[in-house]
C-alpha cells in the first residue's frame, strides 16, 4: 500500500492527466462537502423525485394547491395510491397541507421545492430530453 502524500491508481482516470491525486483540490472539495447527514437527507429528496408518480404529483402542484381527489384524477392514480405518495412527500417536508372541512389540500412546501422542479424541467429541455 502506498502511504506517500499521493495515491496512485492502476490507470489514470478519465479526465485526469496523470494518476497522481491533487491533494489541494481534494482538500478544497472535502472542505465544501455537506455533513454526511445532510447528504443522506438530500439523497432522500432526490429519491422521492425519482418516482414518476410522485414527480407527476409535484409537477401538478406547481400550479397551486389541489386536494387528493383532484390529484388522483389528474395523474390517473387511485385516491389511495395518491394519498400514500402525498403522505411520504409530506413526511419529507416536500409538500404541505391545508385542511378545509373534511378535505385536505396539498401544495409545495417552499420555494426551494419549486426551484428544484423548475431546474429539473429546464435541464431536461436543455439536454433534449423534453419533447
């Protein structure tokens, strides 16, 4: 095992000119990494967005709050499936609720969620993934 100040690999990695680790750049990147707990929570949010049904619900909420029945009709999911997905999104603070009598209305929890969705849509359109 090599214990010197640089690490050598069998072959240079793609995009690197040599197989020597740039300790300064690695240290700088490490300095700016969030805490492991924050990384895990962020990965959870992306995991939630990775499901097409949940993502469709969130995209529908870009236009404003909707109740479970409206979201189910819009997405073609059952009320039960929609409710379950919304419960998961609410538990991760991606959506928030407002009760009006017996009806529960859902909305995006904060502007960051909207920005994340808008950026994802813009990226898809920019990379040619959008129709």
